[in-house]
């Protein structure tokens, strides 16, 4: 899936944009970003110092495409902005929250 970083339209190599690279703990390193789990995404919480919010499908896709969380706070610049169709993003949301 094509992706780039905020303020930089150069495409990222595919191996660098896998969700698990940052959102999953490994035996060698802890996760760099919050887990992509039902509990983490749907819980009402303050994220990055913003107001309390939670993800829904629309907010999730906004984060994936535009790098903005449900409270309107920019995600870290290291979060790729993915070029993904709305239907594909909704399917990804369903997969993430129902696994």
C-alpha cells in the first residue's frame, strides 16, 4: 500500500509501512506506537495531550490517511499517510477491532 510521511510526498518502501513495525511489541523492542486493539482504539482516553476521545471507523481512517487523531491532534510525523480507498480503510477498521 502506497504511503508517505507528512510534508514529504516521496513514497516510502513497502517494508517500512507495515503496521506491525510500530504497533506490536517484539522480543527485541517494545512497540513504538499504541497497540491496534479493540480495547486501545475504542477506550475513551487522552491521546498526545489532547482531550478525551475514542476511535470510530471515520476517525481511524482519518488517522490512517491524514495523520490526525479523533481529537484533531496530529499524530507523530513518523506515522505514514496511506493512500487507501475508503472501502479498504473501513475493511481494515473492521479487521483491527474484531481480531
